[in-house]
C-alpha cells in the first residue's frame, strides 16, 4: 500500500467524490421546481462528505480527523434520507435508489474503518 500523503490518496475521499458525481447526475433529472429544494439539499449533503474528509485529513491530528469523519458520516445519513424522499416522490426509481444506497453504504464502511484505525 502506498503512503497517504494527501486527502486525495484516501479511498474514502475518492469514493465520496464519485458519489457526488452520481448525485449530480441523478438530480439533473429532477423537476425544475426542485432546483432550490430537494436537488440543492442532496447536492449539499453529497459535497459535504468529501469536503469533511479532506478538512479532517488537513487538520493534522487523529482526533480532529476522526471528528470530521463523524461529521461526514452525518452527511451520508442525510444524503440517504434525501434519496429515500426522492424515491417516495417518484423522482427516482427503486433501482436507482438501491444503487446509490449501495454507494452510500460503501463510503460509510470505508469511513468507519478509517475512523477505527485512528484510535
């Protein structure tokens, strides 16, 4: 395994950025009247995940990094909730929901492992 020099080297960050991209792709299909509603909430929550991973890594201490990973985890659960609401409103189908939830859960598992490694 290579040395972790930057937040960009973290698999959690890389997968979280991929999740942001997927979120933007999905929300492009939402009704225009959701632009400042659910679309904005989903995108904000998604972007928060890799941003908090990066900020935590940049803080330089394991305790600070763990704290920001916890914040990122909160954003992941928020993102999950927003996608369930989008499915309930019939903006996405069950297949899309299941695919994005799988991505969310993967990022969550990786961050949990990373947080445990900081103890």
